[in-house]
């Protein structure tokens, strides 16, 4: 559901035994807390402008090493964040 896997909610529900409704609720709560959460299992280039903006703001105060680690966790490239 989140980078770097970006699994579909339905696939994640089957794999884990957690209901789709619970997964959607958790994703909505994470988004409400300002966490960059992509929707619908899309690759980062398919994310909404709001998702891209949220992710672009998170690493604003990080040095190059921290930015690289952040991108690795999110399944992104630093160039994508710069472009956003």
C-alpha cells in the first residue's frame, strides 16, 4: 500500500487477512496526519498532486544523505522530489 511496494489494497487484504475496509481506514488516517500515501497502488508518477506535495515537503530540511535514505524508504528518487 505504501512505497516501495505500492501493493493494491485488495492484494494486501488477501495476503494479510486484514479487511480492505481496515486498510482503507488506516491509509486515510495516515493521509490525515500528513504522511505521503499514494493511492490505488500507482507508481509515484501516477500520484495525485496533493500526495506529491506532501512528500516533497517532508524532506525539505534534510541533507543529501538523509534525503537519499528518505527516498529509499518511500521508493522514490531524489530527482522525482526535486521535480515535484
